[in-house]
């Protein structure tokens, strides 16, 4: 079961633009633009790299100081999209918040965004989420998929529910995520399993779940650590503290992370499927063919 959601406040504010030209990771993965519907995410994951980016992520001090306690939706997002969309764009939604974060249940910002996308479809539109709330918009996603390439990258972080409760207590259980994946696939929406960030798990079992529940390539990304990523976004201190307290500190060591990725790769490739981590894996989401 999912833990009760924390108390959070929802704000609305107009933005000056909604599509951002990509750089770094997303640009290397082949995306031309990103779409972030809100600032601050009410999933409040302990490891989330976004608050470590601070002003580079367009955050205000209150965002990184009170990460997950509130969110600010871009109330004019759909109107801005209607003006900014172009046919050749490859759009990733979202690098900074989950588009189906808990506050979206009442804010309902995504339906008009999806409708605007269907009116002026880009070349590729990718939704990155861990939120089963996405099935609420199944009809809109089907309509959009009839006009462009829609892909959902669904985050499966661990097969161990106690680990989920430690690191992402306000996110849905694995069972709820798999139910959402099945609904998306039944509606004809392509779904990729994103083992990202890779939390403490049973690597072969998590790989088996990804293989069973999806039909495409499998993507992964370990928790960001300074030993292997000296600059830019990194895992929040809160996750390091949990890892030390729960004897998971080795999951933040690059050699151990690489060994786990190798175990998942072996399981996926033994099944005749493709596996990649980092930008190579996420580049599969942006491809035209």
C-alpha cells in the first residue's frame, strides 16, 4: 500500500514559457525540448536530484528548502503550448517534476496539456512518471497517440516494498504501478520500463518484472553520486542518511551499482531484449523509428 500523502499546499502561477530547449542529458538522449508543468513535486522522494540543482532547475529557495511540501502549477501551460508547439519537436515531460504527482489529482493540469498536444502534435512526446494517476487520462493519451509518437517511461525503482517505503513513501506500490502499465498497454500506448533510479532491489527479479510487464527495451539509471558524477545534479542527502541507517550504503557505491546493472543486463539480454543505462537507454524514447 502507499503511505498517506503528506500535507501539501498547491499554488498556481502563470509562466512566461512552457517548452525549454534541452541541454546535457536530455539533449544527448535526442530530445529537443522539455515540458515541466509545475515547480516542486509532491511525491517528495528522498533521493530526488532536482532540489540539488537549485537555480539551475528554475527553483526558488523555498523549493529546495521545502522540497515536496508544496507545488506551483503553471496555470497557463496549455495556452503557452498552443503557441510554442512545432511539428519537429521531441518533447520530454518532465525532467523536474512528475507530471502525475499527487497534487495533479486535484489540479488537473495534464488534460488540457494533452489536448493542446493533440491539436498541434510534436514529432515525439514522452511522459516520464511513477504515478498510476496517468490512467485517468487514458482517452486523451489514445487520441494523442493517434496523431504522434507517444511513449510512457514508467519508473519501477525496486521490487521490495519496504525499500519503497523507506525512500519514496508517498509513491505508489509496485503492484499499483504494474496495474497502470497494463492499462496503458491494453490501450495501445507504448510503455518502457525505467528502472530509475535503481533502489535496493533483487536485480534479477526486477528485470523479470520489467520483461514480463513491458515488451520494449529496458532502461535503467542508478542513484547519482559524486564519485561517478562530479558535477551537476546528485542524490539528496536525505537518501544517503536512509541508506546508512538501513545498511544500504553500498547501493551508492559506483562499483556496486555497475555490478547490479550488469546483472540486470544479463537477465534482459538472455531474454532477447535490449538493455541500456543513462543517455543510451533514454535515447530509445526519443527515436523517430
